[in-house]
């Protein structure tokens, strides 16, 4: 019995020792396996270059034709017809709005009748004067021969003078009635409102049956193929640094066009804003007239090491960029931003030609000093 127990104890001891050996060997084997290397993070980089950044101020501008016309009436009359609507093209001299001209036509006919009567009166006055003049000349010869009395001679002279006065009045009446006819015809012509340009209707403010009065706009036109203007309102503090020739950028979405300020209006509006004008030969970005686009005025330029704004990390401690060294390890380096716009920033604190990581700011913040990176793409150096 004792031997049996002793044998069991020895077996248990051997099992325990054997299990311990297996565990020790497994631990030893695991310790000899090398740990996997940390995976390099793929990044995009750009090359920081010495350069300058345009400092801009952003405003909104309205696209208009360089030549715009507002049609209005010179008389008070009812509208009887309108031939065009918004978007319709018009030609110079084309009749667009018809006003009631019945009263004007009656005035014209009356003045023409007066003119005809005056012309008849002139013919009669000329004939009468011719007769009296001939009679006076005959009496003058007879009086010189003492063949008629002085009273008869003087009476003949008076009649001739009166006939001449009537002739003068008749001629003056012709001028007056002719002027009346021309005035009434011109006024009647005001009942036909025509286009003064080749262009397009941008707004129609009148309909048949409405009353047209002087000074009230009836239709707006804008010229085609005469160029276009973009007007924007800017604060008076900004306009002090602007002149004709100042550089600007027009923008719509991700599209941009370089432009030049052609005109700075000399007076402020009621909101104390100045107006600037930019000319373009074509409609910018193919947009219709009346569209609103971005206008970025270039105020000045700042020199420095130029990087994209998406290379910057900004937090309560300042501004930083992530630089990749020759071993493809990164370092977060504090920098000073001396100027920036919507796309680029001029900084100091790094060397020119440094490889700088670009990306979303939360991704850049994860690139702590010492981490390895894999350069997956070089950003274009068009800085």
C-alpha cells in the first residue's frame, strides 16, 4: 500500500515538472520571435517654397451688361400693346410698346387743317398784295403827272401797306401752324416706344391697359455683345487702397478668373459703401446676367515660405506643420503665419524645400514626432 502511494506521488511530480518544462519552452520560443514593425502611414506632401501670397478681401458682385437701357414714356397715355417679354431679343429701332394715340392723332389732324387754311390764306394775301401793289404803282405814275388827286394816291398807298401787313401775318401764321404740325407729329410719335439698342429684354413692367406716365420705367433692356460688367460694394476702408487697374479674382464654385478693376465710383451709396466695376468681354463662367459671383480683391502680397493652408495645424498652442525628414520620419514644427488667403499661407519657421505633409487637420494631428510615413503622393508644386 505504501509503495503504491509513493508511485502515485512520483507520477504527479513528473507530470508537474513536464508541464512546467513545456510552458517554459513555449515562453522561450515566443520571446525569440521578433515583434512586427509598426506600419508606415501613407501621406501626401508638398515642397515648401519661397514666394508670396496674395492677401485678398472677398465680396459679392452682380453680373450686368455693360450697356443697360430703361424705356419710359414721354407722354401720359394708356398702353395698348407690348410686343416683347423677358428674354426676347430686340433690334435697334424696333417698336416695343404702343400707346393710345387717338387724342394725339386728332391734334395732329387739327393742326394740319389749320396749316392748310393758313396756306390758303397766304395765297389770298399774296394775290391781294400783288393787286394792291400794281394799283399803287399805276396811281403813283398818274399822281406824278397830276392826273389824280393826292387823296386818291395816299389812299392807294395805305391799301398797299395794309395788304403787305396781311401778307406778313399770313407768312408768320404758316410758320406757326407748321411748327404745330411738327410738334404734334413728334408727340404722336412718342406713342411708339422703340429700342435704342440691339439687345435683350431683361424686365417687362407694363401690360396692355396700364397707364404710362413720364418717368415710370416700362421695360429694361441690356445690350448683347457689348461686354459685361461686374459691380460690387466694398467698405470705404478698402476702397482707399483701390485704383483703376487693381487686381482681382472672379469666382464661381471652384472656378476662378483673373480680372482687373476698371472703375472705382467716386461717391458712396446710402450704406457708406463704395462701388467698383470690373469689365469682361464674355459672361463670366457662362452665367446669365443678374447672377451673383465672388469678387476677391487683391489688396497686397506677403512674402514667406509658401504652403497650402491644408498643411497647417492650428490650436491653442499656435500653428504647426508636419515636416518629413530624410528618413521618412515626421516632426511637428511650430511656425508663424505671416499671411494667408483661402488657399495658400506664407509662414516662417521652416527651411525652403522642406517636405510638408498636407491633409485634413485631424489627420495631421495624429502624425506625432518620430512616426514613420509612406509618401503616397507629391502634391503639385504650383505654389
